[in-house]
C-alpha cells in the first residue's frame, strides 16, 4: 500500500511541475493533478480505516491493490463477520472506495483530453500511408484476461507522440485510450495492456477495452508525422490469433472397446485429455471412428475444456458396430 500511495504522490508532483504557456495544457494538468490528489487522499484514508474482520480485511486490501495494478478481483467488498461493527467498518470503507473511483474517473477524463493539445503541435496529417502497423491480441480462452494493443513505427524515429486508440465492440460499445511516447525509435514495436476492469460496488471500474473487439481507429500525432488508420480485428485477424494459440494444443487418448456385461453392456467409445493449452471456451469436438472403408463420426459440445481434463466420447447401443483400426483423431 505504501508503494501504491507513493506512486500516486509522484504522479501529482509530475503534474504540478507542468507550467506551460498553453492554457489548455495547464488546464488538463490541473484536472489530472486534482484527480490524482483526491485518489491518493482516499487511498490514505482507506489505509487508515479499521478493516472489517476475517476475510473482509483481506478482500479490501486485495481490492485496493487490484484497482491500480489491474489484477482481477471479484467480490471485493463481500465477506467479513456478521454484526453491526463489521457492517459499519465495511460501509466506511465503501464510502471511501466510491470517492476513489470518482477520482480515478476524473484523472482518466483529463488524460482523454490530451489529443486536443497534440493536434495543436502536430505535423499536417498524411493520408494513405503504411508507416504504422497495428496488431491486436484479444483475450481468449486461457489467454487473458487482458487485451493487448501493439503498434510498430516502420519509419524514422519520432518524438513526443500522442496516440489515440478507439476500440469498437460487437455491440457498438466504444472505448478510447490515449498514450504518450516521448521517444519512439525507428522500426520499434510499442505495446499497451488493456484491462477488462472489475465490478466494484455496482459499477464497472478500470475497464480499458470492449467486448469482442471489431476494429480499432488509430490516430498518431507528432511534430514530425501525423496520420490516422483503421485496423479491422474481427474476422481474419482474430481467426489468425486463435489458430496460432490452438497450434499448441495436443491430446492424449484411449479407446474403450465393446464389452458384454451381465446387466448392461459397455459401448464403444474413447477418452481424450487436453494438453498444451490452458483451457478453451465453448467448443465442439468431432470424433470419427474408422476401420478400412467403414467410417462413422459424432460431435460433442462443451462449455469449457480445461488442460488435464479427460472427457468421454461414447456411443449408444448399436450406434457403432465395429472397432477402429487406427488412432482416433480429434479436431
């Protein structure tokens, strides 16, 4: 907590040190300073408050750390002992957390105003250029929970770059993120982590991305070069990312032959275990049994398949009348 508070104070010092002839820039710096100052004060008060007993104390500490580090914390204000004293302590912390969230939003809003300043000092926009290459890696399955924005400067070095990235999701939701790069070397990739946020006291906090990214509208301003471009992620680009991740997927399997029993028979089927992959979201598995010219297949749908989990692919009585003569493939 001390390190988090110290980092907040450092941001306040940096913003306080901005003294420009540009009144708009001073306004943005003052708004950012006010937001960070309030956030630091709220953090200090949260740190000083008596915490709810039992798991409530752990959860409050985890929430505060997660708010500024981006770690996904669920149910941050849940738990704690039952009783008036615990409720009062929890409510006191909740009041400060609400104020903290509002302060963070204020600092974020000030940050979003930077492009207005950047436009005043940027070069004349250039259209139809391939100077920048954009790539997005969206969280999927066991790869996440953050999305990543990547951009490459394939031309000469740039100074004092402001980058605005506007993401559009599958439901039309829009999120803008703004980045500043003091020195951007030639032929260099830059990376930004976009966090999914978390539900805190009935509101979404720290969300920097959208659900199912469709596209990114990107504008780069700098005194040396300025341009805009649109990167389409949904479709071929997203399929490419998922295919690359799935290339690491492997399976181990075993066949279950037909066995006649006294009360019932064990039908033909097989078991497969997922390896080399954290987990898949909703998926479909197709299994085909083959013997010479004979071939018969079925598919199964799963909401979730975790690495190390063995799943059974079985047939009903009379559905499969032969044993396979080769290893059974799974796709």
